[in-house]
């Protein structure tokens, strides 16, 4: 029943955002992009139905093996929420730094628009990336399944809400929470914004681990990928990077190439024709420094 109300609320929010975007004359939606987002969402739901049971059985097995129990009180809930958000930060960060995991997560970043339907643009192969493993420490610590379900419901709802261009910066909340402004940065392909602001609900982790950058009005966010897929075909969106990995596996030489092809950063290539986000950011920073020096 809770999921039912969530779907209704999300649908109404999308309708409202569409209406406001239209009234403001902002091209926040296109038919093709929105249709792709919806198809990706349905496919992701199907993958959860088919494979999600194995994940929960895995969690169930671990919970039976652990001798710990965190309880169900308010303190346990707060502790689990904070730790879960911390683990989400690292799982999200790994999804941008390890090509095997990026092959799934790239789907969410592949839209060149940024609206509430992008929040449901999710991969069909998420279980292959093994991101569910990041929750293992909490399961082993004895987190109650009901608390886990409540936290998941809250975080999904909250993260859905930050996928919009219509909400400006939110004053003091910018120091504590992941806001739409922070998450617009995360979806940016500008060198300034690449691989920044990984937080799920709390922005604290990004500031603590050096991955925070503020949205800069002088550098408007360009949504999408460094090299966009250039297609609304759901199968291309879902499998492009997986196909690239398989193609690169046919060019392997020595032991280093297969390791880097699977677990190196996105953008790594055997022949060096592509660039990683780190290389792009370093080149951009060097250009900025040269421009500042020339202006002095």
C-alpha cells in the first residue's frame, strides 16, 4: 500500500513539474526522452521482480548468521539511517569509478535532460554490478528488516525529489542535505562537475571526503555524459557500455588489460584514445590556471 501511494505521488509530481516547465517556457521534457525514462523504469522493475528475491534471500541468510541485533528503537533507526547513507555514498562513488559498475549506473546519467522522470531512469542490470553488497555491513550488524525497508522507502522518495531544475538553492539546507542544486551538479558533464556530489540524503560525506562542488551560475550544468549515447533506444541505453566492455575484451594483451577493462575507471582504453574523468578534470584545471595567469 505504501508503494502504491508513492507511485501516485510521483506521478502527480511529474505532472506538476511538466505544467510548471511549460508555463515557464523551459524545455524540461521531450516526448522521446520521457518515454525512454519510463521504459527503463519498467525494465528495472521487472529485473527486481526476477532477481530481487535472490538479494533478499542473501540478506536473510546473513541476518540469520550474525549474532548481533541493533533493535528497533529510535536510536537504532537514526544509527542505521546515517550508516546506510554513508554506505550509499561509497557504493555510488564506486559506481562512477569502476567500469563494471558504471556499465549499469551510466543508464541513470545518460539523459540530456534533468527532471523527475530521470530519477526513474534506472538500469536493468543493477544486480550484475553487485551494488547491493554495500549494505552487507548493516545486515551483519543486525539491522532490523523493517528498519531497512523504511530507510529504503525514505531514501528512494527523497532522491526522487532532487531530480529537478525548477527548485533553486535552498539556503541553510544546502549545508546539510543533498539538494536539487547539489544533484544537478552530480548529473553534469562539465569538467568542473564530473564525478562530484555522490551523497544520497546528506551532503556531509562529500564535504568530508573532498567530492563536493557547488553549482556555479557562471558554468551552467550540461546534463548527460561526456560522450552521449545519442539514442533513445532503450536497449542501446541499457547495454551500450556492456557492449563496449565485451568489444574491448577482444583486444586484450597481457594481464593488465582485462583487469583495467573490467575494473578500471570509465573512459580507460587500451589505446588511450578515450579519457577518464580524472584526465578531463586535470586538463580543464590546467587550462583554467593558464587563463588566470594570462589575465594577470
